[in-house]
C-alpha cells in the first residue's frame, strides 16, 4: 500500500510572483497531511475518523486530496465513503436520520461521497476559505449490526486526507478612511484586507474612480466581495457597474481581519480603481478604569456565595424594594449613557469539556426596553468538542410581565446583534444567530448547540413590548445560564457520554443502548421494550445453568478441579451478562471490568481443562498443564481479552496435544484410540459437533439484534459438549476424587503413605494406562 505518510506540517515556500499586471501580492504554498486511519461503519459518532486542519490567514485557495485504500484483497464489493467538512468546529452529522433532542440546533455541513473499489481518491477546492481550524470527518455506511471478532480477517479501508494551500504573504491593508489605488484583472483579482475593531456597528467599502483601458467611459464592470467562504456562510458579494459602487455591512464581526477581493467581470480587461473602507462605532460600554480591586472583591464575593449556597442560583436581588431601587438606578444610568449595558462574566473551567459562565453581579440580570443588555462568552478550541447550553428563565417574583411583553434574546458568534425587536432577525452581517424568548406564559427557554464554533459568543437581551411603551414594567429580571457540557443532558437514561480523542483534540459524543438512537439518545423509534430487555437478560443469564449437568458429571467422575472451574465459569458468566445489558434490566454485583475479565478467563480455562482431561495423561503432568495454561491465558486476557486468537489459541494447542497423545497410544497399541466405537458414536462425535456449532455461532452468526439468543445458544452448546466429552471415571480414584493411599483420620491429620497397605502388606499398583471404556 503506497500511501505517503507526511506527519506534521510541511512548509514548502514556493515564491510565486503574480503576473506582470499584478506585482503586489506574493503567494507561498503550504502542505499538510495526516496519517491514514482505518474506517469504520457508522453506528455512533465514535465510529467517525475526525481530522483537524489549520488554514492560515490570507489563504487564496485550499485544495484537499482525499484518498481511500483497500486493506485486503477480499471481494468486499463497492462501498461509499462519506466525507464531511466544516469550519470552526467538528461537523454535526446524522447519517441514520434519527431525531435530535428538543431545543437542539446545529448548522449543516458539506458532505461528499467517494465510491471505493480498491483504491480511490478525490479532490475538493475552495476559494478564499475562512481562516482557522477546519474539520474533516469520514466513515463507511451505516453499521449492519454484525459483530466482527477481533483478529478475524475482514474488509478494511484506510482514509488519508491531505491539504495544500496558497497563501498571500504581503496583502495590502485597507486603512480606515484612506484611499488605495489598485488594479484587477479576470485572472488576477485585487486582494486586500481590513481590520474591524471591537464595538463596530457598521462597515462600508467604497470603490470609486474605476476605469478600464479600451472601454467606454463609465462602463466598469467588477465584483466586490467582503469576507471569506466557510461552506455554511459565504462572503457578501456586490456586482458593480459604472465608475463606483459600495457595500455595507451591519454588525460586522468584531476584532478580526476581513478579506476584500475585487475582480474584473470584463474579459481580457484590466481595471484601475480606488478603494476605501469606513467603520462606525455605535456605542461602547462605560469604562471600568484601571483599578482591579473591585474585580477581586467581586470574585471573592462570588466564591463565598458559591460556598454558602448549595444550588448556586440564589438571587442577588432579595426583595421587591431592592429590585425597584436597582431598576430605577439602571434606567437612569442607561438614559445618561445611552448605550448598551455590558455585564462582566466569570469564566470557570470545571472539568474536561465542562465550562461554566457566571455573571459577576449575580445570576439575575436586569433587562430594559430602551437598551440591550450584553453578555460575552469566549470559547476556546478546547470547548468546541462539547455542547453550548443556554437556559433563559424569567424571574417573575420581582416584576410582573404583561401578556403583550416578552424578553427577547439573541445568541450570536463573532459579533452581537445590538437591536432586538420582533421584526429584526437574529443574525449579523456574515453569521447567523440563535434567538429565544420568554414571556408570562413561557417563563423558561432552552437552547443547545452541539460543537459550537471557537470564537467569542454574545448574548443580547432586551425587553420588547407590542405597544409603544411597556407601561409600569420597564425593567424585568431574567436568569441566563450558559455553560459547556460534554453531551446533551449526559445522554439521558439510555445513553453513555464518552470522551473521544483525535490526536490532541478532545470531543464527546453519546453512545446509545437498548435500541435508542439520536444525538442525545432520545429517539425511541427503534427502542427495545422493557419486556424485550428482561427476556434478553434472562436468556443470557439462565442459559449458564446448563453448566450444572457438566458440574454434576465432573463431580461424579471425580474431576473435582474441572468441576470447580465449570462452577467459576457459570457464576461469572451469569453475573457478567446480568451487568452487560444495555437497558434498565441490569444487575452488577461488582465492577464491570472485573466481571468481564473473569467471564472470559473462566470460559477459555474451562475449554482448556476439558480437552486436557480427554487426553488422559498422568495427574502430575495434567495439573501442571492446568496451571501453566491458566497463567498464560490470564496473561493473554490482560493483553487483549477480545482477540479471536486468545480463544482459538488455547483450544488449538489443547486439541493438538490431545491428538498427539491419542496417536501415540494408537500406534503403540496398534489399535484406534479410544478403542470403543460406542464412545465415538455416543459421546465424542456429538460433543465435537456441539463444540463446532457453538464456535461457528460465536464467530460468524452473532449480530447486535440476535445476540441475546445466539450467545445464549453458545452457552448451551459449550456446556452440553462438556457433558459429552468428559472421559469416564478413572478406576484408581475414590468417589471424592482422591487417589488410594490417602486416608482421613478422625484427629484431622493426613496419613502420608505412598503405597496402600492392607493388613501390613503392600499392594502393587499397576501403572498401565487405563483404556477408554464406556460407562
């Protein structure tokens, strides 16, 4: 498999000057690649192979190369590999079209399909991509539910993405209010960039004095683009004709560089023009000064409040009189400043993918109808692998909200929406937002955003009334709770939230059980009923009772060691499957990992000792092999307990040893061993068939849907083959399994005598091998 494994970021500086018509911009090439990873069929998000790429600023063209290579030469047919691409955060996908939890919103991503036979590849190009992290996710079609044993040959596909970018290194900067003369051609557009500061409310770009060589006066056709392409959102595009044109953006993204591209629409004509940008700062919050003593006092007060209260949601406003006083002062303050009220927020990392945002002044936030209230929530890259949660609650204890009034909130990335009303959409110039509202009838609203973008999020709150004024209620109190959690509501009752890793990047997803599905395991369209869950549990546990006949036969034939191993296997297999159930019919008497280890160890040891017992070797060698095999099996179970060869290895070794012993005895005696045809017909052949059918069911037939009865049948067949395959009782053993020569005295002491004595005479004990006889 000839696949290039380029690790890290390879920088190849190819100094490529543009054509003679454009001597302003220099491009360099950057290449990056990720190692090939084995693809899996989609069952949950953990089956997705997630890769993260970084596209630098001022990238003109990004080109991905996706390669899929088949790992084996099996005739696996043709499969389609689905590739998802998204900027800013991992893609939220839904290949099985299951239902999402309530109040959960997400942005669709770009999906590509790559048909694969033996080796396939495809490319994907994007012009003027948004800078930052881009995420590529790939997976095979939906899982068919077949349980594949680890180590057994199967169809495998390996996915490797590679990225090549062309980046401008000397892009001209468009200064505020300063004209800049540029030229543009169809194959060489003019590229510029401008900086948008914080608190900018509008941005405008003006193209003037446009002229074209050889064209009529005033006929200047060009395209003006502001912003970058992010697959979900495109740049603002204006088609211009004449000598001038302009583009205006309301609520542009704050504290970021914007790309400006001007290209000619005329064939084989070069345009010359002047371009200028202007931004407007609508309002800024009141300055807090340089003294940090007040902030430290607030942090100390916040910590003491958190330690003294159990819920952490105690209101700062304790009574109506206090709230009225604060409302009056707030209205006076806002009227004097005529600006937005910005509230500082405490950023607290609680755990991995667990971040809590708390307003420094307390959980209650005052909202007016004259000015918006603004809260800021910065999200770093480490937080994009979780879920952004917003819960807005109306505090109706201090003020009563009329039926025609509501508190409108807009949660938006990159820039806030500073004007909120029923007609104003919750979106900025380049990015969409998410709106919620609370009123007297609906006093709580919830919003969940899986895999939010890595940027600063803004929550704008304002009181909106249908009439011209809100009457006596001009200020209301709400409680905005914003936090990052790993999964949506911890995946509910029928799901488990698991932390996943792609190199150094961490993200979380839900794995569902008992037939439940969906992003938060809330889709019950294919859920198992309680009766189905109980039936599955009873079948998998009670089928182990078929080991009781094997234990009775082993004790009756004086195989006490073997019987104890069968008892151990029956006990731990029963309680392991009682703890391994996906639904609510679960019983765990100890740690799950311990039960699983003991179940696997006991099952393989039971097969090991049964086959060695069939070899009919001397007790010294037999028990030595028992102990040596048990130790080796225990070691292999610790290394990889689900490996197929950990099961087949001891079985094949024991069968090989038994065959060697039987062939040796047959050659020595010149007779087939065991010599009795009844033993072969009534015991060995039925027992071997039971074992063979059980192993075939275990390896080839088990699926997630039929697991509970195919695996129960495996228990029955394995326990039944032990009854058939155990050899008869050895003649020189007593009923309790001890050899003659051991005597038990009433004074609780052992009488050590290596030869049985009767009336003072030593009896000779024959060392001749016992023949296989039918009992």
